[in-house]
């Protein structure tokens, strides 16, 4: 690659895209890499503030920014993505399906530790829709030594891809609405419809919604009935606090093989419970789920639908970023909650 005056560039091949910026109107490549400079281009280049440009002149051991970005992107990405670009030296990585984004942060940091390389991603465990840009990469200079790209390819071969995605499965979900006052018809149920909507949003299959009083035996019977119906996930609403009538945690613990946690370091959602009865996940959803659009349930439910068996460590790791800011306008997941 060689730097020359634009007046001397006619007939030369551009080494990279040249960006034109018109404030408030346009920002993009006015001339693309590989463009052969013509006499009539000189005035436009000057108007863009380009008095010198780089023309292509690579050494044998060098690689151009576009080719480097493509090779990095191909090395770091798993199935379920498409590549967009290169444009102005950058390649975007876009999802081809809805799913739970998984980022190998250890490998991500190793790659960014290599000089003159950048790879940026969304947060691990972000639920992404189809055609979402989930990562982007480029090199910092116009060219780089090929050995630096070889390093990245070797890291990913030996340590795994950086960017992967897990599809959310249409698992069978049962709901239990607890509360004697609801069961007896004294007040209208508000929680059941909210949980049913969560099941719909995240792509589960609703098996049944059961209503039971605040009675340990009745809740246990309802849990067993839903398991017998084939429920792979059960959401229980309310009854999760230390009040004398709140017996849902006791019922969940009695029927479960393994209680992962009672309590979570997430607000809203401190009284959350997670347990397993064989392969069925049982989630005790505290009353905050009625009053807050996003709670700990939104951080955990998609992961279980993606087939993950969560551990105590998975829950405690939510503490850093587990405090909701209760923004006037909720923009989740475009916020720090759960990140």
C-alpha cells in the first residue's frame, strides 16, 4: 500500500473505501475499495478533504483490511449467522434466526488482546431476533500481517467459536396461580394472564393454567398434575415471600429432586425460586412479576427454553447488573439489567 497525492492517482486502485460525510444527510462510502481513480474523481476527492489517498500495494506477508475482517468473522462465528460486508473495512455478523446469543468472553478477550484487532459483540445471553447485528469486526490499520489473522483462526480452532446462538425450543409450560383470595373469587386474577403472555412471547407451549389456594398439599397436587401432563417448565405465581400464608416455596421444595435456589440477586425478583423435579424446571415467580414489565423471570426463562440446565452459579452471576433502574420508559433488553 502506498500513499500518493490525489492529483497523481488517476489509474490507481484504491486500497480501501473512502468515506464521505455530509452532516445530517449522509455518511457512507463514496468510493469503494478496488475503484480505479478517474480524472473526474479528483474534484470530488478534493471536496471530501482528500489530498492524499492510499493505493493498493500489498507485500506478500500482508492482508488488506476487507479480507482480514472477513477472515476474522468467519473464524469467530458459529452456525445461525450471516456476514454483512465488508464495508469501509468492517464486517457485521447478523443472526439468521431468533435465539439466545452466547458469547465466549474468554476467547473474545484473547482476540482483542492481539494488537490492531477489534471484535465487538452484544452481551452474552441476549435474546436476539432474526437479522439482528450481534457482532462486528475490523482491523485498525488498512493492512495487517497475515500472521495476526492466523493467530485468531488458531485460537478459535482450539478454544471454540466466539459467537454462537441457541434456538428457543417450544417447550411445554404449565402455570399455577396461587392465592386463596383468587381461588375463591374474592379478587380478579391478574398474574395468570401476565405469565401466559410471557409464555407466548418466548415461544413456549402452554399446557394448562391451574388455580389453587394457599395450601401446601393443593399446590403440590397441582405441580404433580402438570408434570403428569408433560409440562417441561412450570411457572408458579406469587406466594413466595415470608408471609405466614405464603407456602409456595414449601410445596416446590417438597416435590423437587433439587432446589437450585430460593432467592436471587436481582431486583425485581429477590424472592425467585428455581428447582427441578427430574427434567421439569419449576420457577417460583414472586409478586413483582405483576407490577414490573421485566423481572428475574426474563433473565432466566429464555435460557431454560434454550435447553440450559441452570446452576446456583448461573443465578448468583446475575448480581452484577441485577439492579433494575426502573426507567420511566423501559427499553429492555437495551439496558444493563442482567448484563
